C-alpha cells in the first residue's frame, strides 16, 4: 500500500521546472492579451501578473523588466502562430491551395497578436529603451513570416520579382490587419485575398 502511495506521489507531483515553464507561459499569454485589450499604458506588470494568476514577484523573477515581458510575449505568440501556420500545410501547398495559404497569412494580421504587436510598435516609437528591442524583434518575426510564405507558396525567389511579390503580399496582409482594427473588414478582405491569389498564380507559375 505504501509503495502504491509513493508511485502516486511521483505521478501527481509537478517538477519545479515544469511549474516554472507553465508560469512563464501563462505570463506570456496574459501579456499579449492585456496589450491587445488595454494597450501599452494600461498593461503593467501587476495587471499581467493578476491576469495570469501569479504574484508580481513571480512575474519579475521570470521577466525583470516590463520591456522584457512584453517583447518576449509578442515573440512567443508569433512563434506559436508560425508553428500553427506550418501545421496547416505540413507538406507545403499545392498550386490550387495558394488561396488558402494567402488567407491563412492574412489571418496572422487580424487577430490579437497583431493588435498586441501594434501597441508595442507605437510604444517603441516613443520609448528609447524599448525601440531597439522591438525593431530587432520585428525584423526576426518578419524574416520568419517571409520564409514561411515562400515555403508554403512554393515560390522560387531566384526568379526576378518573386521575392518582391511575396513581400508585397505580406505588406498587403499587414494593411488589411490595420483596416480591421476599427471595423470588421471581412467582406473586402475576402475579395482582396481572391484577387491576390489570381495575381500570385500569374507571378509564380
């Protein structure tokens, strides 16, 4: 009986490093949600810690500064979204699936991650300490998104104009995301996605 209890204790006990990892993840997800809902000014470490269900001290143990927390949060969710996007098309996309790829890429810019990132960009434009970190983060996220787009679209960037076409698609997606911040722009977005699918068929064939 005692042996069974010991085994049960081992199964139920959560290793300290797993608890720490779970706490960090809750903080990152809460930070993005707060940034998307309240903006930079309303998203303090205390607000995020409360939303995550942890103490302020625990939050500062993982992220000593506010800048550490929010840049890490946007990067974390960006990586999660990139992973999810690749998982939608695990073997790449066939030519007739390009519209679905374009639609998925556009969706990256219409959710809470983009809204949170936008608040971070605006704050960085006025915060000298934050600006270089956000600039570097945006560059890395942008490069990764571009690589994913190239892979999923089966684009050959050795051909003249193809790289610029893919980048134009991502710039267009960002613009649609901005338009969606104030009003639900779903109808126009669908028409634009359809047109871009036609354009890419011509550019990538």
